[in-house]
C-alpha cells in the first residue's frame, strides 16, 4: 500500500508525455481534474483568509501600539508597518526555492504555522513588562514571513492550470484577495492544499526529471518584475496618501476622513472584483499584453487628472502654529492617519492644509470630482495590471518549476509596498501633490516605454519555442 501511495504521488497529473514535442497529446482523467481544482480552490480560500486577517489587523496597529508601549512614537509605527513587507520579501524566495524541490504542501504548512504563531505573539505583546513595541515589531515581521507563501500559491496555480485556464485562475486568485481586503475592515470595530503534479511539467521518476527543452527568456522575466514593482509601488503610495490628501484638501476631520475614505476604498475593492471577473472574458479577445498596456495607460490618466489645476486654494490650518519652520516629518507621522482610530472625544482639532507645509500657500486644491474620477480610473487600471503581470509571468516561465521565480516576483512587490509609502510621504510633505503626482506620472510613462520595448518578448514559453501558435 505504501508503494502504491508513492507511485500515485509520482504519477503525472495528465499522464505521460514527451516534453519538447510539437504537441503534448494528454488526456486528463475526471478524477485528476477534480483533484487539482479542489486543491486550487483551497488555495483561493487561503488567499482570502490571509487578506481578511491582514486588513483586520492593519487598521488597529497604531492604537494597539500606543496602548502597549507609551514610548512608541509615529516614526516607530513606520517600522512596524514596513516589517511585514520586509518579512514577506525575505521569505518569498525561500519558500519558492523550497517548493521547487519538495512537495508544495510542506512550505505551505510551515508558513501557515508561522503565521498562526506570529499572530498569537501579536495578541500577547502587551504581557511582557517592557520593550513591548519591539515584540510587536518582531510579531509583524514574522507574520510577513509567513505571508511569503503567496509565491508558493501562485506557482502552484500556475503549474496546475493549462495556458487556457491560467488567466481565469489568476483573476480568481486576485479576486479572492480583493474580497478579503473588502470584508476584513468590516470586523475591525466591535490549508494547505494536497500536492498536485504540474499540469505542464512531467516527472519521470524520483531520480530523473525531464526538463522541457529551451531556455526561459530572462529579459522578459526581469522586465515583468520591474513592471510588477512599478504597479505595486503606485498603488501602495495611492493607498498611503488618500487620507492625508483628503484631510488637507477638503478640511475633513479625522473621523470624516476615516469614514469617507473607507467607503471610497471599499468601493474600489468592489470595482476591482468586477474588473477581475471581466478580465477573464476580455483577455480571450485582446490578449494579456494589450490589457496590461491599457491598464497602465488608464493609471497614467488617473494620476494626471489628480494634478492640481485652477485658482482655488485649500483651506489653511493656522491654529496650533508654534513656529514658521517646516518640521522634519517622518514616514510614520505622515501615514499615521491611515491607521489611527480616534481615541479622543468629538472635539476635533483644527482642519485644513497645515501651514507648516509651505506648498499649501501656493498649490491649487484638488477638487473632489477630480479625486473621485482619479480613484475610479486607478481602480480600473491597477487590478488589470496586477492580474495580467502575474499571468504573463507564469506563461513566460512555462512548464519549468516556478517557485523561485514567483518568490522573486513576490519579493519585488513587497519592496514596492515598503518604498511606495516612504516615497510619497516625503515628497508630498516637502513639495506637495503637484510634484508628487507628476513624478508618479513620469514613472508610469517609463513603465509604458519599457512594456513597449519588451512587448514582443512577453509571450508564453510554448509559443516562444514554437510548440503552439499564439
């Protein structure tokens, strides 16, 4: 019985084939079809629950940090937030490499246990008598380390789906992730899949692996990583700046900003789910590369609309002005309003654009219609670019094991989520929205140019080596 189990584990998902042949004439049994899709749906659920957990915790980090350690300041908040992405950036290549040489259920199981242990540590960081903020820093870093399993999940889904199924599966994965981010904050107030052989990769035996002939296009791989970094960078900075921008431009109180911006971001999440579903149909007609290009153009238009125009200026906040110098504002102090839950009574402080930010005196305001239009366009472009970059990347890699490559892609996204908020907070505080969003527009133009240069190289591995027609 044990030998039968080993043989079943080694049995290729779709039967025997000859890698490198013009066509792989493979017939999939009904049992194997149900098995691989059961595993894929379990991973959908894993992504959803991971996103729910992240979005619940992220909204309460600042008040929790203040409660457990009164010595923690806003600058330390920035380190706590960044520690998650740092942990994920380190773990993604490690888990990816692990999944290439061992059954994928091993890194998935270990990462889930790390996440559970890290969240338990996070729940009890108030127990030690001192240094509580450092325990929180470690806990969030370990949670991020556990979240490095995203690379394994993406590579598993890429390996367990055909080229025809790939775009739809990647869109479903992103939709589950988006739903988690939508539903998670609603609870703020008051798995592993079994090992499934790669549908595109044949294992002849435990000792000999038949590697498909042909090399991966490394130029396309690097270009896709750069494009993915830019996409995540742009959306991370947009999420970061929403609350400070609306409070400065429209003189919203903290309570109003949390409420209204929360509604806007939730609406963008719903919009993203609709886009993910529509992409599955649209990609069959126009292709993934065209959708990626169109998404970047839409994002550029969104940020261009966000540039300040006209002769109307924001309300200036003169109260509580102690000196005429511009303070050395830290990353944490700028983004603090994104996570801060008002703890005082309803007597709000002064509202408007702080006079300490010198640009408030000469930069025109961004009208609410501008902001909402921009948000809608970015909400269309970002999910389109996100899912297409993952889909194209997996197709470029082809039938070879993708764990390490997916790890590097996830790591590039984690780096973008670290650097994006730092970039926008510093530029916005020093020079204002005109310079900040102009630089973002310039970055998107460079990304579009890069995509144009490598456009013909962003094709599936099988198409590149002439096994199937594009």
